[in-house]
């Protein structure tokens, strides 16, 4: 068995892991390579019909009570804020931390950080994404103040021969 790093969890069980030797990701397998995982027993302890397609609950699960629903980080961040004030995302607009935005592909999100100039970290329902902001469109839509002007050209030279400096010949 090689050393693996957990990438994703499903509850308290790893779902995806990454091998530290070859850097490949795969589903978590609890059994050692070459051996089969023990199948869960489907027989009921009360002697009834075997359970088919349902997960058995142990006595510890029953004592724990109902399963606790996990709160999405975006929902926790939104709290009681209204989502109607979310602005439509555009890379040319400027955003501040805590502002809500509506992305055409990813949906509703909240700005959580500005890691570097021109970039924002936005928390969406599924993940956090790095997006652009404060960008101007290239081409004719860019402001003329942002364009670089060529250097000023010098005149071709003096007009009359008398204004030219004298030619000097080398003595050597």
C-alpha cells in the first residue's frame, strides 16, 4: 500500500484520494490491492427477509438520532441576506469582498477574497473559483488613455547646409 492524500470526503469516509508516488487520483478503496472488500451482510438480525438495496443501521446509528444535515458554506455566508441585490458578473466590473454576484454558468456566488490585482475568489454552491475583475476589453473598446503612444519623432535634420555641424576628419 502506498501513501495517499485524501482529496474529497463523503461524510466521514474518503471518496477520492491521490497517490503520492504517481500523482494520480482515484476512488478510495478500503481493501488492500488484490483483495476484495468484505461484502456487508444482508441478513436481518430479527430473522426477517434480507435487506436488499438498503443500508443497515447499527445500534450506534439509532442511538445517534437522525442524520445531521450539513450546511452549504454559501448558505451559511448568505444567512438572511437577500439575493436580489446580486450583480451580474462581468470581468470589466470591480468587486469587493462580501459582494454577491450572479455568474451565467456557475450561478449565485459571494466574493470571499482578492488574492491578487485583477482577480477575485468567489464561493459558489459547489466550489470556490478564481475569476477576473477590473479588466478592460482589448481593441477599439479600450479607453484611449490606456493606450501607449509612440515616441515623438525628431525632425529629419537642419534644412540649410549652413545649419549643419562641420564635418571633422580624423587625424589618425
